[in-house]
């Protein structure tokens, strides 16, 4: 779960680095949101993952 949180934070940082006005550049509209969605997917898998029993 910590990896998912780290990816989420990275996505928000990427969105904030966009130099275009109002964040309408590639980083703010494309790359950042995709990284955030990846972070949420990692969190989803981490929550639903059930270790195999021996």
C-alpha cells in the first residue's frame, strides 16, 4: 500500500510541475492524471490481494 501512496503523491507532484497556465500542458492534463490513476489501481490491488494459504 505504501507503493500506491508514493505513486499517488508522485502523480500530484507531476501535475504541479506543469508550467502552462492553469495546468493545461502535457504534465497537468495527461501524464499526471495517468500516474494518479496508476496509484489508485495499485491501492485497489493492495486492498483486495489475499495471500495464498499453505
